[in-house]
C-alpha cells in the first residue's frame, strides 16, 4: 500500500466513492464525528487512518469482483 496520507480533498472523494456519511466514516475509522469533519475541512488524515481507508477501498473492490463473478457463472 501507498505510504502517502490522504489529503482533505482525497478524503472527501473517498467518502463519495465509498458512499459513507460522516457518521458511518467516524464509526468505521474509530474517530469522532468532529474529527471526520476536520478531515473534510482541510486536515490531512494520519497515516494509519489513510491505510485503513485504502483497505476499505480494496475490500469494496473485492466484493464488486465477487458479485460480477457470480453474475457471469
């Protein structure tokens, strides 16, 4: 995985891509709602949370791939 932290802009894109509300993201990442709001307003995510976000994207991609495989069989 990339050792780059997510910028605020990248985090906002991640929220849309994952279709998460601020509340859902806070729960999944184990942080407060105000922390999520600070990330959407300009603060970059720490590396450990950036990696968590990357992992969630990979898991979502695997679920999509599994669904596509079940359709084509």
